[in-house]
């Protein structure tokens, strides 16, 4: 969630929105918005073990690089060996890929070890905040909701919210983390490799490009170990269902063109879909088969007055949380309008902080079954509520495009 702190590398997802939005609507609101990604400089970014790159992987643990990925790397002047050995740390603006079809994310085997994952936190604790992000009243905005205290999810997380997990990635500011959800793939019923998160967790928006080393860890810290206990935890304990690298990511054109690290620019379109592949052999199983579940996505969610409650799930990492445990908030949503020309967002009371960005918002449909209806995007500088985009035609187009791209595989 892009909330407190300017690029809120700590915005719940990361990729804080860059500029403030003078039009951000919200009656009586004066606090700044920031992405809820949370991030942190991890110090040593070297991968443990022999790094390897790829976009797909065979069941025998041999990572292979498809010809189309090799060609794309060459077109952008990227040497795979140099990339996996540290060249990815070059964030020169001229070399930072930002266009929708520029996404490249070679696997670096072993990069996301337990220490690196645990260290992805909130590095912007001491940054100042512009308090003018929320000014004016553009469009329909309901009164600010009362804070709802985030409740810890019972362990094992996989038994209670099997679709939830963390997205890790690297940005110019350091190692970042967001939350995410396994969703169904219409092209591969029961065998989905799709993950839903926030756009600011994969792309920096208007003034940046695609983040790097993007990987999804379902049921991160499944047993709910404390930060102290995790210092000695094995990778299996931290990532019991493996590390899944994104071999393709797509967000909205609106986020790429408008998104910023603070404020509400691009927030109504702050969503993304990842297609993932296992870093290590999964026995030929898809992500959905591995975790045992995937949520359907509702692109025709009812208007706010008709939604009785929404449950938001995530791994909040900014104080008073530490990013190691899974939490949820349930509340009846209200409306938040960022600009009259943009779709009105859902808003709920919730005390989750940065790191929860990208986490799924679930509501029960008319069929009585749960479905993803949004994801955490923004919140106030002083936490107390979260806002997420309503998923309409643009979101459906992003989702369908990723599904279609891998339909024949």
C-alpha cells in the first residue's frame, strides 16, 4: 500500500507513487498517501550458490532460457551471465526498462535466501512526507472509516489462507516486499500459475520502470515464527511451498503513465498480474496445484452500498509490525474518489501498514463463494484505513492478456 513515506518503498507493495496528487479526494482528509510496499536495503545483494537465469523450468531442476527471452535480453544489450552476477544492480535511468513489453526477469537461483527475504522491510522510516496529497473533494468520497485493528491469521497460514503470500523484488532503493494472492487462470483450470498484486509492486510508474528479481513466496513463514526465530530458519521453513519467479508481469497502462510514489496518482489502476515459474523443480505441478487453491477474480463487483464486507489480507512490515506474520482486516467498504475522471475506489478501516500492499481483498459473491475484488493500494500517512481499486474492464484486460500469453503452454 502506498502509504506513509514518499516512495514508500514502503508503500505496501513498493514502488511508491512519486508525485503528490493535488486532486486526491477525500472529505476531511489531509494526510498524504503513499504506496504500501515496504522495502529495505539489504546490504549484501549477492546470491548464494550458483545463480542461474530462466523463464521456464523442467521437472529435473534444469533451468532453461527460452529463445524469446534470450533474444529480448540481447535486444536490450543484457548479458545473462553478467546480469545474474550483479549487473542487475545498475539502475541507470537510461537502462531502466519501463515500457509494458519490456519486462525481463531472469531467475537468479538462490538469490532470495531466508536472510534476504527477512530483511525486506521498510527503509523509509525517516523520510519526510508531503501532507498535501489529500486535498479537495473530487467525486464521491464517504466519511473516513473508523480504524479496524488488524487480526493475526492463525497458523498454519496455508490452512487458513492458502492463496496468500509475499512478493519480493529489488528497486533502486533496495530490497522490497509486497503481499499477493494466487488467482485462477481461465486458460488452465485447476493449474494456475497466476498471482495478483499491486502495480506499484512490480513497476515504479511514471518516473521509473520494471522492478527486478520479482519472486512470489506462497505462505511465507507458514508456521508464524517470530523475527528472532526466523534468524535461524531454513529456506524450507521460510518458503515451504518454494520460491516462484515471475517470468511475465503486466500492469495497467494507466499505472505506468501516471503512478507515483506518494499521493493517489494512478491508484484506481494500481493492480498487476504475474505469471510465475518455480525456481526449483515442482514435480511438474502448477502453483495452484502446489498450494492447493486459487481464488476467482470478480471484475463485476457490486457497488459499495451492496457490499456487506471485504476482508483484506497482507504481511504489514512498517511499525508496529515487522513483516514476518500474516494479518487480516474485515470491514464494510466505503468509497474514495481520487479524481472525478477515475473510478471510485473501495476503502476500509484497517491498521495494516506498509508491506501489505498488493494483498488481496476478498468478498463473497452472489453465489456465496469468495472472490478477489481488489488489492491494497494506498493508505494515509498515519495508518487507519486502506484503499484498493475496483476491478473493472481495465483490470480484466490485464488479467486476460497474461492468461492468453501462456494459454498454449
